C-alpha cells in the first residue's frame, strides 16, 4: 500500500540546514493501523505532509499504491491526494453553517455521483461512525467527539486508499478520544488503512503498530504493547482483525 524508502526532508536554515527527516524507511500494508509517535520537533508533521502528498521528499522514494510519487508533477500529485487520501485533523475543520450530512456530501461534488447517490453514500458513512441520529445537526449542535466523527465520515466518503489522522484526539476529552480510537479500530476491522500521528504514547499504543520518531529518524517500529488484547476482546472489537489485503471500506 505504502512504501517509504530512505526518505529525507531537508530545510535550508540560513547558511546551514535542518534534516527534519533523516533517512526514514517503512511500509504500511493495506488494513494496518499505524501510529507515528514522537516528541515535538521529531519530524511527525514533516512525515505526515509527505505521506499526504502535501510535500515532497528532498531525497528517497515514496510509493503509494504502486505509484512513484516523486515522478508526479504538481497537478498529478494534487489529484492523487484528492482521490486516494482522506485527512482527519485535530481541529475538525467542518463548515459551521452546514449540517453534518452536507459536510460529508461536500467532497463528492466532483465525484460524478448523482445527488441521490451522494446522499446515500454520506448517510452510509455517517452510519459507519455511529451518527445516524445526527445527520441534520450543525457542528455547533454536536459534541467535540461527534464533530470528529463527522470529519472521519467526510474523510472516508470518497473511499480513500488511506486515512491520515493528525492528532485526531488532541481536542477531545479522554472518553471522546477513546470513542474515536474505537471507531478507527472498527474501520480497520472493516478493511480501512489508517496512519495516525500523535505525540502521546498512550494514544499511539491503541493502534496496532507504533513507529517511534526521534530527531527525524525511526528508533523503533513494533506491534503495540496492547496488541493483541485490544484487538481480540476490546469493547469495539467487531470480530474481524482487519488483516492485510482488505479493500477500503464499502459504504453501499
Ligand atoms: P513535529 O511535527 O514532530 O513537531 P516537525 O516535522 O514539525 O516536527 O519538525 C521537525 C524539524 O524540522 C524541527 O526541528 C523543525 O524545527 C524543523 N522544520 C519543520 N518545518 C520547517 C521549515 N519549514 N523550515 C525549517 N525548519 C523546519
């Protein structure tokens, strides 16, 4: 699904330079749930921007679904980002005057789907995050956790290859944060692939696999210490383990 090979990202700083990423290598298989964890300044945002096709490596290779990202021009890169990557941010970034349903329908405007098709798919996505009863609510009428669930539905509605989540629980209390992580595990059990960035090790260990970044380098890459307990008998377990090779979740 994703292969990152000896990726560097170097920023010029006056006469010298900063290696925000210094030769990072890892792969993410379809159906995996990976947390990238590290302290402030360790290179998490830089790596997330590269994974999300918002930025390019200074050196190294990034292959997404068989596509050599560094060979793409800017338009093709933007197209790949729009079609194949779903983003979830710490600040939910919903449009305040629109209902949950319309927020989720919005990314499908250029999808070629009929109005009815868009509506059906948005309702399915909202159902997948447990918001069937909230589709006509505006963001201000929803709790923080519910707003983040709308944002997740919006990120998934175009059926991306991968969901990138940047500190997705950072603005939530611990209970709402747990719920979001539970939804991620359910989505992974249904075949989604998720990469989550966080500075918080306790959040990171709720993923299946944790990659630790320090000073732009990977210092460990291993199964979460909570695995397999969390994945086989947790409150959100849906019976499947979301093994590799799964398709992006289907909503209809
Ligand atoms: P994190 O997200 O883990 O806090 P970042 O990826 O933002 O880390 O930053 C990694 C390193 O790269 C830091 O030392 C930061 O100062 C540096 N850096 C990030 N962006 C830039 C930039 N645009 N110009 C110069 N240095 C940068």
